[in-house]
C-alpha cells in the first residue's frame, strides 16, 4: 500500500512540475523582431545634416545608457536554439543590430576617454595584443563574443549579402551612415539597398571624377572586394556594384554615360578613423 502511495505521490509531483514548466514557458515573451527599443535609442542620438552621412551624440547616450543596455540585454537573452527557429531575415536583422548596438556600447563604456582627449578613435580602445574588435565584452547566442565574431564569423559566414558592408558601422567618420532606425525582417532588403545608395552618393566617401576618368571609393570596397566578386546579387566585380547603384543615383547625364562604359580606374580614399561623434564633424 505504501509503495502505491509513494508512486502515486511521485507521479502527481512530476505532473505538477511539468505543468509548471509549461505555464512558465507560455509566460516567456517571444523576441520582439521589430527592434522597437533600438529604434527609439537610434532616433534619440543619431543626427543627420545632409541625409547622406550621420553622426552620433555619444555624450547624450553615455549620460543615459539604460535604454541601450536594456535592448542589448534582450539580445543577449536569446539562445542559439531560439535563434535557429527564426527566418533568415529575422536572423540577419538581429545580427546587424547586434553589431551596431554593441559598437555603441563599446564607445559609451569608454566615452570618458574620448571626452578627456585620451582617445579619438575606436582603434584607441584596443591594445598592442588585441584590437577593439577582438575584445570579448558581451554575450550573444549563449557565448562570450567580440565584434569581429559577429561581422566575420556570423554575418559574412552565414549570409551572402555584400550590401551589409554599407550597414555595419564601426563608429568611425569614414564608416557608412548609421541609420536612425533598426533593421527589421520585413524591410531589411530595402534598407540594405538604401544604405548602399546613401553610401555611394556621399562624395566625401565615394566620388566620381569625370576629368580623370576615375572612381575614388571607400577602402571598404577594397578590404572586402572578395565579397563583391562571388556572383552574389549579380556582382562579379566592383564595377558591377557601381553600375547597379551609381547608375540609379546619378543625376548628371555625363556621369551616366561614363558609368555605363566601365572605362574607368578605381582608387580609394584614406580611411578616417576618428570617432563619428557630433563634435568631430
């Protein structure tokens, strides 16, 4: 009789435990794929003068980083198992927002050095032995990560979208413009197209020189030229990228004809690594 009672009691206890776990799992909120909180942060601190390039009010952000930290905590709470259940566009948006968001955190956490004049570039946050992009200072998908891990080990490894190079912003003046909105699953392709057009239309970073029959581009297109030579999106060389996007944004008929011929040389600007802070521009 006592054995039956013990077994019944144990079964009842296990049933209650399972029921409790089910109830707990049902109360856990699904990840918010519109990244609303990150958009609020970006709209509050990203400033644009000409709608082609943006800068960041890091002093404002460092004075009140709670919203950014809360958003990044929500990213860190996502498990690898949950991430694997998402669509490709959800995953891509998540990783691009993570890169840009944790870059902001790296600057904010060290902003006192910039304010004191002890640092003027994100590169100054590294050391002789480790670049700032190799510093493991956050958790993502259950592991300690660094920024290079997101860009090179995840995004470039798992996705074939060369346009991401106009979307990931490493907090330097020569970087592409940081959007004042998060990347989101239902708009990310259009957002990437817009980013590339904005970046290429900025004469201070990518310029058509008709007189010299030359394009002067951001060194980003040199550093990651391989990504534009694999046939993704129809790009087999940098000239294909230029024809796809520069022709779409060119207003001068001479520039249009010049671009169509592809009879031009390509050179690259020097990269300005100074912080993309509102006080730098």
